[in-house]
């Protein structure tokens, strides 16, 4: 049978042609990627189309023919060359040319460099973070990093980072491992040692190469606990510290923390006037404290509370509340008259003894020792400033003296305005300087006439508490008068 087949082939004249192969650079690129920094030896396989080739001229982009310096071109008699690819996120090209008997032979090959240099991991994020006291496991994610010079139109299948290296802050572990952990997937789960620990976590992607891992840049995220609301509130109805306010007050610190140390609890620091005779600062196992003020100015200031947890945090958690001392104030609504004016001391408890003293142009008529007294001018003719002072039996508390007007108001200043107004016109009149000690002004207009004089915007004739009234001029002549206690007038003649 074999002999018959051979005979048939010869008889039919069948022949087989062997075609010469074109030159190639080996290893061929194909679906290749290359690691930066590694020495890779490339060889030109000339094939049967070329012969008697001379020296070889090599050039490389994004690479070097030297491991210690940048050498991008090289001529040699060897058809082999060593290439060290740069650590750049892109492609490298190796080209060789040689003059052969058949002409100039040139061959190029392109390679995808597996570099993540200067690439930033994107969208680093966590699941629901732990509040203070929480020790739940937290998941941390980052977008998967791709090699951007692969996939799509590159002709190279899409490739990804080989893994991710995570640097955990102190006090956190991933599957029981602390410090630096790696994962092939772009996420890990981490657990805190206690309910206080926070810190910053970082991650970088990497490619595995024979010369070692090639990393991207770092991305970081804070694992610090979200701020928690801690406030101090007094008991309902508490109006703040004041002169003679010595009743016990209960303060409460409000929070949602679940890991308060039962052996320490809370440390309270109050203004100097609180808790006389007690050891300071004050420690309580509960979140409330009842304490007694002194009833004086030193009750004002800041309350500070520190909440001690079963885990350590620096600075410790706490809250501050400012207590504003309601300082006693002398209150008076009008000048001291010869028939008596009531003066009050506000912001004092009913039990406080008030010792009033006054300047020589007035005297305390009644109410000495209480927070409300009647003062009188010494005589009807008293006129000028006076001073009222008060002493209280509240510790470390002073009362600012008050300057008041004693007697009748001073005469108002001269009135200026149109002295020949047109009937029906609106005119403004000004008394300046103002009367000292006047509670109000009674402005009077000329009488009679048709039409009569009137207030602009109304028909009321005084009193009106203003130094600059507006009038609608009537037909009669007369005087515009400003009266505090003493009168000043200006004659007005309407234009007829």
C-alpha cells in the first residue's frame, strides 16, 4: 500500500514549497505585558528572507539598554539585546534594523508595561463607621485598578492590579492581623481592638514582578469616630446664678455613649462659688450631680464635665456649659422727683439685704434694706445729676452705681423750624439740645384758625415723646412750644 501511494504522488506531480519566515523579535509581543525594571533578553530571529546581515541598530522607547542609566540606542554585531523597561504607565517599543544582502531589514515590537506608578487608588471608602464604644467589623473598599494600556483597542486582554496592600492604624486588625495586610480583591474587613480607637488607613495597588512588587500611589481615609453630642443641662426652670440664689441645682450630662467606665464615671469642674466645703473636682458614677451655689458672683463661669470611657481616648470626651451670673442692676424709669421716685435693684433674691446710699441732693424716703426703695429730691429746686449706690450681702458681689437726674428736667434747647409756614404745609421743628431728665415732651401748637394746626398723621395735641415733631400748619399765628418741665417757645407767623 505504501509503495502504491508513493507511486501515485510521483505520477501526479505533487510538490510542497517551503516559504521563508519573516524576521521576528523573540519573545514575541502577542498578548504580552512586561514588568518595569526587570532585565528581559530579546533576540532578532531573521528568518529566511534575509541573509548576510551586518551590525544591528537597536532603539527603545520607555526603556533602556542599561540598568544604571538611560541608554535608548545601541549598535552591536549581536542579534540579542537586554532591555530594562521604565516604570511608566504606558507602552514600550523595541526596534531593530540591519543592512542585509537583500536590503535593509527593520522590525518593531510593542509591549504593555505593567506599571502603576503615580496612579491613585480611587473612591476609598468605608461602610457604616463605628460610633464611640462600637467594636463592629467595618468593610473598606476601593475601586478596582486596571492597567490602562490593556484592553479595548490595544489588542491585549484587560488586566488588573495583582493585589492591594493596606496599612492599618494602630488598634485595628484584619482577620487577626495588624499592621500591613494584603488582599487580591479591592476590599478588606477590619475590626477595632476597642471602642475608642480611630486613626488613618491607607492602601496602594501593586503588580507582582520578579524584581518585586510595583506599587501605585497611596490613598488614605480617616477611621476616626464620628463626633458625638455631649451636652450639660440644668434642671427645668433654672434661671442661672444670681445674687442670693443659694438653692440646690441638679445638672445632667446628656449623651448616647454605652461604654462609660462604671468605676470612674464623670468628673465635674464647677466655677469657684459652687460646692463650698466639698472635695473638688467632683466625681459621680451617674450622669447627674446636685450641687449648691454660693449666691454670689463667683457662681458664674464654666461647668466642665469629662466622660470616662472603658477605652482610652485623647483628648477625653466631655462638654462645657457657661453659667452667666445675673449681676444686680439699679433700675429707674424717670428722674428723682421731689414727690418721690421708685428705684429697684433687679436680679436679687427676696432674702437679699440691700443697703442704699445716695448723693447729697436726694435721700432714701422708704424701702431701705429691700430691693425696692423710694428716693426723693432734697428740695423742689434741686436740679442736676446724682448718684445711687447699693450694697448687697451676696458674697463677692458688687453693684455698679447709677447716675440719675435729680429734680425737674432741664430746659429744652432752642426750637428751630420754619417761622413763616404756608397754610397746609408740613413742617418739622427741632428742640436742641434735649432736656436732661425729661421723661417726655408736651408740644403745643398755635390755637384757633381755620384750618387749625395739627400733627402730621393725626390730630392729637401732646404729649409726644419726640424732639422733632412734624406739624401741618394752620391759619393762625402763635407759638410752637416744647414743654418738659420748663417751657421754651418760638413765635410762628403763617404766610397769608
